[in-house]
């Protein structure tokens, strides 16, 4: 019997030239053989991240806050993967209104566009920031979502994601066949931009001399759980294929890493002895973030790249 040919899907990825977006686009093109449209204004994304698949995708430059820009996307769309946003901790404090504008008006435009196009499947990128200071660690998907201080600009990011989830879920109940939310937790990898702790630390280690001061925010005992981009894409692959409608999935690892230990690992890799200089933590920065990943493990998720291995991949460009 002849093997049944897999149907090609037409997929729109907003924010598809961003760090996570470009990794998902490459996966969709190389492993799934889909027709992919990337929609991005390249304010933080860059087309160079799509190297290797540029000639296999359609790229449309535009802002999700513009209905006219979105209407430039022609043809049938089966699935939307919505990642367009502004990430990077410093931007939470510098551009709170822009972040919220993209989160709310941008999302509404994308959802209405999807409704008009008859989109059946919608995947919404959220964030671990929705948990803020969690009541339980590791933190599962049923954790209370919260905005601890409405005046703190940092919470523009997490607050925008909470609104996106709430609006998206109830819109989807009416208009979509399948709607899934995924919450990435501290994804890192090559070419992710310097507004994140790992690339910032790596950049500074390359510039610093032996036995110089190395400044960190906080006591160093703050905890994060880092997942390398290749492992993240494996997690996304599972929710894309096996995720259930209206479900929410953490994608991350449950390996707790103190920031001071991250510095020590980098010190070993670079073979540099440094003196740690501690500064006050930015207001609103959580002391611990570690996801419970039991839910995604039930559909086969097994992250396998250690932090040290992932850091070496970035530093030595493996």
C-alpha cells in the first residue's frame, strides 16, 4: 500500500524573525515541510536568523498593530503561531506602554485577522512572567496569575501576557478548532540578543580580564531554570503535534540554577577568575523561577542539553 502523503499546511508565524520565532520557523520548514509566512517588523527580530530557509518562506514586514499591514497577507491560512512581542528585561522598564499596546491591540488584530481567514488552529506564546512570584515551586500551569504592583513598569510584560491569555482563550472558544498556550521558561541559545542574562554575561566575560570585578544584580542566590533552544523546539514540536485544545503547557526544565552558579560555570569555561560585585536587584525581579513540566512530559518531553553544554555551544559556536 502506498504511503499516505502528509498534507502541507499554510502557517503564519508572527514575530518569526525573533530568537524563538526563527527557531520555530526553521522547524516548521525543515521538519514539517509547510508553507510558512513570517510576519515581523524586525524591530528586534532580524532576517539573518532565518538563514537556510529564507528561500522557502514568505516574509512580510509589518506591525501587528496595523490592520492594513496584516491585510497584506494573502491566501489561505490554516494555523497561526503568535509570538510577536517585545522581550528583554530592560524593555519592560523602558517601554511599558508599547509592550501593552502590542499585547492588547496587536493580539486583537491578529485574532480578528485569523477569524476573517478562517484559521482553525492558533498557538499563543505566553511567558513564565505571568507567574511573577509563584506560590509554589516548581510552578505548574494552574498557578495563580498575578500583577503584584500595577505601577511597576516591569509588569507590563507579564500583565500583557495575562491579558493575551484571557482574551485569547475566550475568543478561541467561539472561533477556533484548536487553541493552545505555551509558556517558555528562560530559553537561551545563539543569536538571542543581549537583553537577557546569559548573552549579557557571555559578552562581559569575553571582554573582562582575569581577576577583574564581575557585577551581578541581587545576591546571586536568585534561581532560574534555563532551557537550550534546541530542547525548547522539541517541546514545541510535541505540543504542536500532540497538544490538546484549550490546554496550557510550560516549556522548560526543572533544573534549578543559582545565578552565582551560572557565573561560576562561565568562569570555568572561559578559564577566568573573577571577583563578584553584587548590586541591588531591580524592583519586581522574582527570586525564583522553575517550572513544573509534568504536563508536557506526559506527551513525551525530555530535555537533554545541560546548561554547561548549551553555554559551550554558544561560546564556541558549535
